[in-house]
């Protein structure tokens, strides 16, 4: 098993860019879902498919940059689960949106638990993990909400119902990125001024 020092400056730089990219994608996805996806159901389905697809790719790239898939089993599982969900949403879309939301609910719960587990594993070796723990926990709870909505025949679920979930994801990733940017700034200041205090 390859071990990677996730507290190293190079890996901190990677996590900073990774969290920022995930925050940006989620924010862009929310805007697209509310502005375009809500008005065009087919586009809405496409957006829902794109979200777990992006999550799968992001987990793969992060795991590869952090020691490989074997060293990051929770991310490997997250990658596999999200990839399966892409296909499951496509199949569910041939039935109705209740089925789609049910699949999203299962995915949000599993992905949240795996994200929380990844952050807990990284707690001692990498900074800015508490937003990821909160994000994972909230994702798991959101999954239960989606499942309840999917089983409510009186509800009319749509892509807009997923937007708040993605918005919270964008928020937590942005908080994590900002924390790492601030830490990087403090570290660079300390290097430039040996007499300065470390935060």
C-alpha cells in the first residue's frame, strides 16, 4: 500500500484546487438546474446524470493524487457507487421522476457516508476536513429526505429538489477550499518573514 503524506505542501495545494473545483462545479450545476433544468425535464435528467458522473470522476482523480485507489478504499467505493448510479438514473428516467429521486436518495446516503469516512480518515493528515465531515453527514440525511419524497405519491419531484442538496455541497467544498487558501497564505507569510508567528 502506498502511503502519501497528505499534510505535505504539494498535497495541500492539490486539495485546495480539488475543493475549489468541486465547489465551482456544484454552484454551476445548481444554477443550471434552477434556470434550465426546471423548465426542460430532459435537460433536468441530463443534469442529474451528470452529478454522480462528476462525483465518480472527482473521487477517482483525488484518490489517484493521494496514493492510488488501493490506499483510498472509501473513495474507490464512492467512485464505483457513483458510476453505477449514473446508469441507474438513466434507467429510472424511463419510468418516472419518483424513481429517479429514489435512486438519488440511495446515492446521496451512500456517498455521504463514504465522504464522511474519507474525511475522518484524513483528519490527522490533512487540513479542512471538518466541512467534509459535515457535508457527508448532511448528504446522508438528504438521501433519506429524497427517499421519503420518492415514496410520496402526492409529491411532484423534479431537478429543482436536488438543487439545495448540491448547493450545500458547493458551500462545504468552498469553506474547505477557503480554509486551505488561508492556511497557505499564512504559511507563505511565515516563510517570507521568519519572525512571524504561525497560525
